[in-house]
């Protein structure tokens, strides 16, 4: 789980495995596989860094790999 902050300053925990995409329009919008959208205060870069750290923590992503989130 990654910890993010909704626009109303409420903390939210999201399972990073279920994140489909992250957009900046201009707020950061996290879209889950279910289609639910969550608007958060963190930037796209902050969310992707948290995702990468989480993936490394659960050994889903090798710490030697540099993910390319733009592909």
C-alpha cells in the first residue's frame, strides 16, 4: 500500500498494484483498474516514486531496474 493525500487533506492508502494510470490534469488523478479515480495532492513523480519503492519492497521490481513509466 502507498500513502497519498486526497485534495481535502484526507490521507488515503492505495494498493499500488491496482493503479492503472496516473495523470496530471492539472491535479494528479490516480485511476485504478476498477475505473475509480482519486484526485491527490502528490505530483505524478511522487506517486510513481512511491509505487517504485513499494514494488521493490514486495520484490515485484528489482532494485537494479529503472522503470520506464512512459511506455
